[in-house]
């Protein structure tokens, strides 16, 4: 099937399996398996198809599959089904009670209409919002490997300050993923070969010399669920701070997911800290978190953690402001978390 004359999407075969094994088999057999995509809410995939940035030969609709449950694990952790909608997840009583950091991050994302459609699994797989990636008239290594990166030396206000390469300086757009990184989530996936689990910090990848590959998910694998370990110790002292150019429906210039477990004397037992809007994947440093353990909350302590989290940050010209902005945002998010008074801290740049 080739493109039609003029503008419009390229036709794709459509499958609507009734079971998980049927869905996996579609991607394991036939020519279309080489370029097939699962679809649930379609809030990012359909945009990419309309612009012909992505042209799958087949779409596998997974909305009938039993993958939308949100339920507590025996150990007090949580399972988030891959097709559960973002809005349903953010407002779920268990998420609001035990993982308010995740709820706040999800409610800071997109618009209510998009959150009502977007799926949890799709959120993990959304592509960068780099202008050059969406513009087929410009070279882009993520869209066409080996063609070059137009962003380097171009308009870089929204681009990476951490983990970039000479082949790509794009950033990951998700808010949900920043919180999931901080909360030590695990992604459970399946293919005809069986199931496996991927620690969240290993799910997304840095661009390196193959920036067109966003994650460690194989082409024939389906996300089944996201699992979270128990985290009630962080529920009282957390903050999600999103710095953006407008308060509605805008991607982060910098975002911070911060959570603290405080001792009775006010010292920090442990901390969780992750950044968004600054790299090809959610950015987390276990070393930065270890600097906080055992310390008393203070601007000086938080500044040290910010220094470590931003170690190696490099500007790309127009985005030089992101480095001091990120540093101040980290300190402010940690201060807010320490006070334990704000559920969803948002700001405009």
C-alpha cells in the first residue's frame, strides 16, 4: 500500500484482536509485523500518522484486551494496566492515596480531553515533540537515521541539557514518566516468546548513535502493565513542579518529581528525585538521592543534590537558561516536598 496523491494518511491494515495471544501473533507473523503498531488511545500515534512521520503498515487495536485494571498488589504496591486511561489512573483512589506524586504529574500533563483518551502504556511510548522531528522538510536522525540533526545549531529552547549526543538533542515529553522514574516503577511486557519485566530506569534510552530507538521495548512486544513498589512513606512529602511557557496544555521546559521520607526528628531517611524536559529520557541520579539521605532539609543540602543531578549538563545555545532554571526548580521542589503542604505545584516560566 502506498501513499495517496496529495495530503493525508497512508492506509494501514487494521486488526482488533480479542485476546492478548491473538494481538501478539499479529506482530509475530506476516509482512505487516515488520511495521505494525499497537494502538489504544492514539493521542500521539494518530498525530504522527497524519503528518506521515510514522507510517505503520498495520494497526493492532488493543482496547478490547483485559489490560485496563488498576489494583493493589499483595505487598501494598500497585498495578497499572497498560490500557487504563491517564485520567482514570490519576483520579483512582489508590493512586491519590498512596502515590500522590504520580497523580500530580499526570494531572499536570496535556489537557483533560487528552488525559481522558491517552493510555498508560501509550504514555510511555510517546515520541519527542522536537519541532524538527515533526517537520519532514528538515533532516532528523530520529525520523530518518543518518540524515542529520537539524536541532543542533538551530532552535534549541526546548532541547536537552543532559544525555544528548551529536546525533540527537531531543527530549522526552512525558510527565507521567518522570514520576514513574522517581517511584522505581517496573514495566511488564509480553511477546510470543514470553513475558519479561523491565526496570523503569532501563526502559527509555539515551540517543547515542541510534536516536531513532526510544526504548528497550522490542518491536513485537506489548506493554501489559506498570507496577509500582510500596511508596506510602513518600506520600506526605512530595511535589511535582512543572515549569512551562503557559499553564495549559504545554510540555515542560523543566519538571521535577521530588519525594522525601522524613524521620521523626525531621531528617531525611530517603529521597526520590527525577527531572523531565531535560533529556531523551526521565533523568534520575541515585547519587544525588544518596546525598540527601541522613541530612536535614535545607536549601544548602538541596542545592548540593541539584548540583549532582545536573552534573554534566551542557547547553545547546538557546536553552542555556535551562541549567540554572533546573537547579532552582530542584531546590524549590525539594523545599515544597519537605513542607508537605502542596499536592500539585505548577508554575509558568
